[in-house]
């Protein structure tokens, strides 16, 4: 057992992304540095030989989208010093991603999470929906954060043991809704963000623009390129 784990969510419909996106050369170059856990949101076992072996493989009902998978992983994985939480369409753009991410945490001891911080304020109607979701989980003490204008996008990146441990002790794991509504899933990402705030955990954007170190699907890259072409300033947190 190593002190670093990469915990990945995939599914019966998207598992081909593992080889096509996540398991790129940058990932495989660092494979000996970490344990690898994959949970498949799937009603059947995936019979495929992937580019790399898994140290842990789990299957769960295909409900709750990727956040349901992260909920399962956080509840079932052991204690590690560092956790990388990733989707099957996440991928690092540089081959030093493991050592660099860990060094960022060491150099910034007040920070426990580094990922993509997406600034995306909710409108009034969306805030009402978000507040109902918070109440549905009986987290009324978090209503004070309902107007938060950003989130840890995808709940992906590097998480210290302190971040995961505090979350487990106070909330058990991250929230999800048992359906495939992507808007509600995004609200659960926002809720997870304020749960970390409530746990006293600080987070930051990878240095540089969003998605320029840790990418999340081709679609996000195209959006970023489009924004840059329009000379729109992308707000970010730097460390």
C-alpha cells in the first residue's frame, strides 16, 4: 500500500474514456507512485483489458452520476496521505502532475485541496433550488453559503488526508442525488464545496488558468479556447 491513491469514477457507458483520456502517457509515466482505485457505476462487470491494472475495483448501481461514485470511494477506501479524485474524462496535461501537486500542498500548508475552481454564480431561482437541496440533506446550517459564486469543479484534483478525514468525520462522504439530473449534480458539487468550507478546509486553483493543468473532457478545453479567443478574462484563484 502506497501513501498516494488515485480514485476514479467510470461507468458502463463511459469506461472507454479511461484508456482514451485519463490513462494518457503522463498518467502511465507515474503509475508506480500510487495505488489506483476505480469504481464503475455499472450493473455488470466490465470485461476489458485496460492500459494499466487496478489495485482496487468496485461496482455499484449506476445512479447518482459520478458524485455517487465518489461518495462510494470516500466511504470504502482506506487512509492515504494524498487522494487524487478524478473522472474517467479527467487528465493531466503535464508528466510531473503527481510530484507537482504534492509539492503545491507542501508549499502551501494552509491549503488542503487543489483543483479547478469554477466561478459560476447562481441566479435567484437557482439559489432557491440550491437551498431546497441543502434542506433536503438536513444541512440547514449551510444555508448561509447558498449564494457562493464558485465550486470545486467535478470535485476533482488532489485532496490531503486532512481534507478527506474531516469530511468523513463530519459528513460521512460527499452528497449526491439518485438520478441523472446534471444540474442537480452540479449543485451537489457546490454543496460539497461548502461542506469543505464548513470543515475548515481551504482549496485553491492549480496555478494558471482553469483546465490548463488538469483538464476535464474535450468539451471543456474547447470552451476554454473559445473564451480565450473572445479575450474574456477567466477569474481564478492562485496560490
